[in-house]
């Protein structure tokens, strides 16, 4: 009898609620502040950018939030997503560890991002919004929002970080196929974009700049709102469907994770997997080590400062208490475009400060080596972002091999690389380099904190 490697839930097992971790934390996270008054932000301050339903979710103290049936209906196109045991990778590594991965690449756009794009589009459509603006790095989020807007008849306008816009032309085509309009960022279409181009005409862009452009456009039109693919509480809330499903699948597997690993840029994929397991840990029902993995070129958790900072480059957003490299930080154009953000989710930053999770940073060459190793054993070519988590999984599995320990390792394979193959081409050709953030660059960027 063949060993089981895939754990699939029935459609009837699709979660009916998202999980809000805040009520279970020892203390609540610090509030966002108004950039002018430095007072805590109220719902009226967020109303020009978000529909009321999402504002309510951003500040809710409810432990669970019901998922609308209209959202679950779209989720059923790909959810519940499968949990795999990576037996072939285990054999290739010669490790006694048991490695599991929750695979989000089965979604229509090939990543975890529609888990929040769909509800965000739904709530905006419910409140009469006709257009959404957003930013995107690698294009996963922009593709997801374009797909979600198509489901509910909304226009979608996307500012894509110039480095990724040039590296990943098929992402732009995917967004346009779903009906979105896509601009490289920085652009000449906004004041914030023009200001950057005036001083840096060859700018490769950043998520912070792209956010400024999208927010600026949304704030000028009463029929337009802004959608964010990571960082904020309501985004991480929606992503917890990943971890809720994974808990049920571990029951099927008869196993419990000892180590949970996730790649971390703004924090939505990591929080989506980790928060339901953190709930179980805080309740004393399990005790996994929870490890965030970020790129060495953009290490906000491991080298950033925990401070109030703007979520965007132009300073249009509220001030968020988070681990940050400084809102004017421009990361090197590494291939994991989805991890090139100057800050970390305030909620994950707070949980890190509480000592409930740990964090490491890894260079991109080691990450792509792990991606190739995974592809040649498990068959799925991972997106550049989750190669960071896979590299950390392999590190842990090899430690288990050295000491003969049978740990259970879980990660979220948050997307495939079908549209990121040029990055693998660079790695396989030997053209990829590791971009280490210098202390001088970091100090100069942190000096810009408000």
C-alpha cells in the first residue's frame, strides 16, 4: 500500500470563519497613528481608502469573523487547498524529519493572494465602489486583485514596482487579461511618482513608492478605494483560512508540527499559516517553534527598527508601529519581488516583540538552490518568495539528520513559479548574486524615520 502524501479536505470542510489572533495575545498591538496629529487613527480617517466592512475588520476584537457565503462561493474554485507530505524531498535529504507543505499554488492566479483579494473586492462592491487601486511587487497580488475585481464587476488599476514590471512581463499580461490597467512604478501619473523620477529617473521602484501612487489615486476619487495585499490586520485575518485548513489536515495525517516556517515580506502568507497554530500554542494544545524567513537584502524583522513609520514612501499612509528599514528604503532588485517591502506587518512585528515567533534572513542564492532541490524532488517549481521558507526547512531537516531527530516541519508553499522562470534562469546560468544590505545603507535609511 502506497504511503499517503496528499491530505485533501472535502468542500464541506471549507472554513466558515476567519480567525483574529489579537484577543488571544498577552497584550494588544499599538494603534496606527494619524500622520498629522500623531493621535490614534479612527474609522473616519480610513474611510477615504477602505469600505466600512474592512475598517470594522481592521479594528475588531472578535476572535472569529464569519466568511460571507458569496466569498466562500468563489473560494470553492480552489479551496480547500491540499496539504502534502514531502516524502521525496525527505528521501533526497536523507533526513528523519517529516516535512509537510500547504500548497496555495492551486488558486486561479497561482498564489495565496486571492484569499484576501476576493473578500476585499466583495466588500467594496457591496458598498458601491466601482474601482480599486493597488500596488504589486512580483505581480501575485496585482493578479489576484484583478481576478477578484473581475468576479464582482469592478475596475482595477495596478502600480507594479518597476524592477518586477521589467523582470516579469507575463504578470502584466495576466493582470490585463483579467481586465486590469497596469502601470510601472514610479510613474508620471502621480505626484509621488513624478517626485521620485525627478530625483531618480532610473529608479527600480519599491512597494513603498507603488503604495504611494495607488493611495494617491484612490484618495482623489469618491468612487475609488484602495486595496492592500499584505501588512494590515484585515488582510492577515483573511489569510488565516490557510492555517485553519492545515489544522484539519494535520488531524487527517495524525501528526503535529514541531517547527512551522513561512516566508515573510509584509506578513500575510506567514500570518495566514501561523496564527491558527499560534492560537493552539497559546492554549497549550501544541508547542511548535514558529519561524519567519525573510530575504537578506530586505531584512525588516532581523535588522529593522521597531518604530512608528509610514507604510509608503511619500508619507500618505497612517504611521504604523512595525519593524521597518525606513520608508525611503529602496531594496535591491532581488527576484523575490513580493518580499521587497521596507516594513513588516504591525501585528507580526508585535508578536515578534512578544517573543512568540523567531526570524532569520537568507540570501537569494541559497533560496533558489532550495527551490531547485524542491522542484527536482517534489515536482513543483516554487515561486521565489517561498524558496526562502524552503531553504529554512532544508536547514532544519539537515539539522535533524545530523542529530537523528524526527521533527515534524510545516511550511506554506504560497505559490508556483510558472511566471517567474527567468529568475530560475538567472540562477541556473550562474548570474544570480546575493545582495547584502550594508550597515551604512541601513543607518541612512533609518535616519528618515518620522
